[in-house]
C-alpha cells in the first residue's frame, strides 16, 4: 500500500477508477455466457433484490469507515497544530530569561522544531518516530530542566516547564495519529464488498450487452472512487493528501519574529 501511495495522486486515481470500471466490464463479458444459459423467469428479480441489499450494506459500511478515516485525519492535523502552538508559546516565554539562559533555551527549542520537520516527518509516513527527534527533545529537557530560575523570571520558567511537558504528550499523540486509520483487514473487507457488489450486478441479465457493460462499469467506477478516497486519506502523514509540517514551519518563522 505504501508503494501505491508513493505514486502521484492522479496516477493512483486513474489506476483505481479505470481498474474498477474495467473489472466491471470484464465481469459482464466473462459471466454473460453462463448467465445466458441459466437465467430464468425470476432471474433478474432475485439478483436485483440481492444487489439492492448488498449495495445498501456497502454504502453503510463505507460511510462509517469514511467517517472514521476523516476523523483520524482531523485528529492528526490537530495534534500537529497543538504541538507547534505549544513550542511557539515556550519560545515566547523564554524571552524574559537572562541572556545566557535565553540563548540556550532558544537554541534547544529551535533544534527540536527543525528536527520534527526534517527527521520525524519522513519517518511518520511509515508510522514511526525518529530517534534523532527523540534525542533533540531530551536535549531540550536537559537544557531547560537544569536551569535554576531566579525570582524575576521564575513564573515564566514554570510556564515554560509546563509547556515542555505538554510538548511531550502532544508528540506522543502526533506519532500515534500517524498510524493508518484502518487496518489491512478493514481495507480487505471493503475491497471484497465492492467486488461482490459488482459481481451480483454482473450476474443480472440484460439483452443489450453494451448497456449491461456500461451499467456495471459505471458502478465499478463509483465504487473505486470511494476506495481511492479511503486509501489516500487512510495514512494521515503519507501520500499527497496528508498532514504537512506547515504548522511547524510557520512556528519557525514566528521564532525569528519573536527574537527581534
């Protein structure tokens, strides 16, 4: 699946949509001789009822899974945005630190933010954390955690320490959200259901072969479009439809403005 997501989105869309339509037409052509030999008086009535039932079930299941996938994508986006906001607040608060402590804290926060973008974002496309980013986070804790605040800036130091703990929790949430929303079993079930839906429609009988091919082909196209959307959004940090490090990049730019 990762190899598929590595392809351009337009190409994946063509593969899915053309493949779905082609599969529908192929099913009609392959099964037509069998259906012609065995269809009876109530043949279409039986298969029409079966198609209606299976199509309805597929629509319900697909709708629930789309809701889950989109929800997971929104959760991933929120986790990244909240972590970036916490880093920005930390950077703002360290501005009242004495010059030496301020410089060390700024450097540590900057280094962690850059590591999230350069090191951890690529690993999250595989649902994994980055050891370099983890080391950068530990370094930030060591730099800020070993400071001895004076009364004049102790309040801001307490706020920075609190936000630093928030960053740890938010990073865990961000990494957890990088996992695919649906496991391979769910995707297999969805693909199988789509195939069965087309199979039942292909087993229906129509005297006009061309119109039958068009009907099943269009059904395959519609089902493949749904599957394409599910696959593209299933991994929040992988593929062209994914959460980008834009919030962290804008936070880095904000650091420059805050330091002026």
